């Protein structure tokens, strides 16, 4: 199995790159975000590779980082998510954005990806919620906030996130803002204070 390729970029397509390694051109499918990180043709580049073996072909899928490859593997464990859908998700949102979306259950963020309907998005955030922290791409503050939001006893942080989503912010965006406020030593702040400070974070972002 091929785990990584390092060579000269030969050419690009809409969703692939050919990498020349010692005279052998490897055709590698990639997410849109990975393709944007690679250098122009003629320059040296490298990708982490997932080798997919089927009855008819051996397919190479490349990623800018090992973490992105891990997310690809994790996404494919969800029913209804194949190679194309997993790449579409990673082309639309970054691995860290995906981790944050799963942490706060933001299926709307996930469903922004082509080919991902509400049911598949819901399965992704539900089935991967307990597995995602192992990849540590999500903000630790968001992970803690997600636990607070799941608590049967409402917390000021959860109330602040709820208020911000009612104002039209996405759950991931609202959660990240509140997590940033809490990280600055405002754990004991009242809900209205958290909301005000979170709105400042959102304005800065």
C-alpha cells in the first residue's frame, strides 16, 4: 500500500494531480482544498495517500496532511458516505471546521457540501461525535462546550450559544465564539455577558 508520495508535480485536473516519482506518474484524486495547497506543475510536492483497492481498480486519494486523511477514513465509516462524498465534504470545509461542526452538532455546516443531504449530515454529526475527539482537530473549548450543551442542566454557556443561534449565527460559529470567550477566563460570567463578549468575537472574526 502507498502511504505517501513525494515528487514533481506533473499536471492537474479538476479533482486530481499527477505526481512524477522517479519517472513514474501517479494519478492521485484529491479534495479541492488539498489541490490548492500543492505547488505549480514542475515543482516538488507531496501528499499523504489512502490506497483504495476494488475488484476493478486501485485508486489513490491524496491529502495535504495525515489529519485530513484520517478524517477521510472516519467519514467513510458513516453509512451513505463513500469516497466522492467524503472528498466533497473535505473540499467544502476544512478538517478543523468539520471537527467543530461535529462537536456542536451543526449538521447545517456539514450539509453545505455537494451531495450531502440533511439525513446524511445528521448521521455524520451523530455517529462521529464520540469518535471525532481522537483526531484533536476540534477546539478543546468547543469540545467542553459541547459536553455542557448535552447536559440535562442548562448552563450559561449553552444559553449563550442558543441565544446567538436565535440571532442567526450557525451553531459552529456561535459555539466557537463562546468557547473563545470562556478560554479568556470568563467561565463564571453571566449569560448576558457571555453573549456580549461573544458578539465582539464574532465581529472581530
